[in-house]
C-alpha cells in the first residue's frame, strides 16, 4: 500500500528505480542493439527528470543520479550530507557537499527545488545565475516576490525587452516570466476522464436512446470501442462515428478520447452494446456510406447477387464478431 501511495504522489521518483528496459518498450526490443537501446532509454529518463525537477530535500539517490551534472557518486554524497547535516536551506548549500564543485553546481542547480526555503526562487526553475533578472522584474512590479509569484495578470504586463542585458537574452527573460507565473508547475498535461452516468453500472441498466459519456479504449478498422462504465465496452461502428462518410475511424477518434455517445442497441445475453456518435440520431442503417458501384460484368436487366454468411448466433462472438459480420453483410 505504501509503494502504491508513493507511485501516486511521485510516479517519476518510483519509476526511475526500475531499469528502463525492464518496463517493456516493444515486442522487438530484444532484436536491437541492447547497449544503444539502454543509452536511448536512459536519455529519455534524464530528459523527463530534468523537465519535472527534483525536490532536493526528499529525492532519493536513484532519482538525483538522473539530474544533469550529477551521477551516482554525487547523488549518494548529497543524500549522505542531507542525512548528516539536515535539510538543505538553500541551493548554495550544495557547494558544501563533498566532491560537488562549481561546475557540477552550475549544471544541476536549476533542476533542484527547495520548498519553503529562505529564497523563494529556490522553489522555481529559475537558475541561481538568473536571480538578478528575476529580482529586477520583481522590483519593476513593486511587489513582494512571494506575492508576485503566480500573479499572471501582473507579470504579463511586463515587457520582456526591458530586462534583456549582455548576459541574458530575450528567450531567457521570457522563460523567467513564464516560470514566475506558474512556479513549480506540473509539466504534465491535465488528465481528462469521462463522467459516467449515475445508476448505469451494468449492461442491463442500458436502454436505447440514452445519451452517455465514455472513453475510447480501442480503435479498429470497423469502428471504435468505448467504455461507458458498465464493465463491457460498446462498439461505435464506423458508420456511426459521424454524420458523414468515414473511411478510417482514426480520422475521427483515438484511444483516450472522451466522447458523447447514444445507445442504439443492447443485447444483454450476448453482451453486445451498439453505440452511435452521429448527431442525427444514428441507427443501424449507414446513411452516410456511398452507394455500391454497379457490377459492370452483369447482364442487362439482371443483378448479380452475393450471399453473405449468416450469423451463427454464437453468444461468444462479442462486439468484435458482430462488427465483422455486419461488415460482411454490407459487401
């Protein structure tokens, strides 16, 4: 339970303890050069750690080892110093760590955070070398730095060009302003989830015509499967994805999308749920599909007939089998 809680609080801090190749990055990962694969995966982990930043007073040695400018030896030295001397009060205290010199400090300081320290900027991604620029911005606003950090309206009134000097150019000043707007921001995108309808928990609770919200779980050539909260994904056939003809379902939806669907058909014994995303009400008929081309090989006055295989009625075919049979009938 404690491990699960730590993964929810700081997933990156826990994942870095795992060898990247052990996570599984594809079925062909053993067919490529393992040394090159390891280096590539390690670079991705380092980029992620440096983009997120690390809390200097809580990070483990495996996590600190991925910070730019540090390695396993310096990471262990930082943890040992912290255990012996207590929490770091400022980024400058890093220079007291054994074997951590000015060059390593210059590379790693901007990626290490100190929460509730004496220097508010130590909790941001602003590098100590750029503190002077940040203080000039604060002085121009005439506000206390703690009150200014996070005040988007006040910071966006500032003109970045006024704070450019011989050392820091316009891109750096803009980055500093962006960081002051959202200090210590979580770089991960917002996670959007579907809101399942109250009282709809089993397939038997569904009725044709219901409007529901769901999450796309998989996209195939014949349509998309959507989780609507009843432990059985429903199928939006390709003909029901839009009010127009859709050749490839990937043009309309992708896995993870939150969509609005209408229940078209419910088959409880066979656990099949037919859904529609069409605004015109949907249904089994494919009104958006083009008309079949006439068979030029048939004799005038006679149409060539094709026989589609009949459904065997097997209850185990599921939504996938139903979609395939439906597609064959339309040919």
